[in-house]
C-alpha cells in the first residue's frame, strides 16, 4: 500500500530555521532520506512519514520538542500548498473552511478536517485513519499551528482560539505553546483541535488580504517559464470543484481569457494540454488510494462517465486504470 504523501510547501521555511540555528539543512534531508533542499521546490509531493522524521530529528538535535511551532512562525497560509488556492474567492469564513476540508486531499493524503458547531462554540479538529499520523506529536503541533494561521488569515489578527487540544503528552516547558496559541492548552486529550467562538464563522473571509499575500509571493526566476506549473495547481482545484473551464481559470489567475491563451501559447502549451496533464497526474494519486472506486476517480477528475475516463487513462498510460491499479497496489 502506498504511504501517504504531503506537499513540500508544508516545510517551506525549514531551511531558514536550520540556517538561523547555524546548521546546514542538507544533512537533515539526507538522514530523513529526502533529496537536499526539497523544501525549496514548488509544490512537489514527498512522503509524509519522512517529513515527520525530519521534524523529529531537528527536535532531538536542538532539544526543542516544539520545533514545529518555531517553523510555523516562519510560514503563512500558503504553506498549505495547493489547497490555499481554494480560499481566493468571496465567501464566509465557514464556507472557506468547508472549501479547505473538501480540497485538503490536494495537499496531503490520509488527513481530514472536521468542523463541529454547537450553539456558540466551534471545534476544528484534525483526523487521520493512519494511527502513526494521528498519534504523531509533530503532525499534531504543526497541523494545529497551521489551522490557527488559516483562521487568523480568514478572520484577521483579532481572532484567537478559546482553547487548544493535543492528543500527545504535555512537555515540561510549555512557554512556546502559550506564546504561539495564546489560549488554554489541554494535552492527552481525545481530540487534536482548536475551539473558538462560532460567531467568527459568519463573517466574510478576508479574501482581499489573501489576494495581496498571493501577489506578494516571491516570483519565480522566470515567471513565464513557470506559468504552466502555476496554472496546473489552479486547474487541480477547479477540477475538484467541477468548475474547470478556461474562463474560471483566467479569473483565478487575474487575467483575461485572451491573455491567458496567449501566454500559454508562448509557453508552447494550452488549456486542454494542461488539464490533461493534471488529470493524468491526479489519476495516479487517486488510484493508489484503495478507498476510491474507479467511478469516484472519474468523477473527481471531472468525467461524467467512467468509460470516458478509462479511454483517457489508456491514452496517457497505455493501459487501463484497472490494470494500472492492480500493478501498483500492494
């Protein structure tokens, strides 16, 4: 069975953290069996357990069990990878969180979010069917820190949790936890989650601020050459929402349809080619997950009929999706 994967965006800032501590990042990546400086690559997938191994090694080396909170201080909402693009639309905070829930699989395998609302209380919790992930203290710390970053981005800096729950045991020194979360903490809890006032869910998500943050993201060395890679990420989100057409794509990229077509042509590609590329890549990811039927995979990729998906898959990979799945599921 294929092990869970996670976007490399989740460890953006890790190089900086180590360098600030006077340590070369390369040795940590090698020991975690990751290619050196993988964190600097654009939205590639890496094995989830190896990412957690990276955090564990750093925590032991620096005697800093709260290392993931230190990392989160160097991150923003874009550390969530492809799922972040689902926030670039006008909606309420609750609707934005629902979009994150629905699209989280684009950024990380085997992890889901749950939002429970009871009168004036909201609980946003992290879940995984994989016990080695659910019980991992670094997954819990980093996940909760990123949830707080999302909420502060959507609601503004005045937002804060009422309490924070960890399933892992309490550390001897909790100063870093109190400083980061600014709320009562509970350890050895049944949940990994944050509790906050439900009234925050009714407000409008601060889309303008997120779009400004998006505009402030460091530009690639050659933006024109990287346009197709950036566009593929947006297409992945649109496919998951059954809204993948060139008009919506151009809108998400803040350009006209004609400008988008021209720039893609300059990069020797097209909207149709990029959609097929994303579908081909995502098909392999979804087929590795035994919980998805072939019909589920076809629907998630925007096909109304399984037969159409099967024909496309065979054109991309020279074999049927059934044959490919059988060969790659162990």
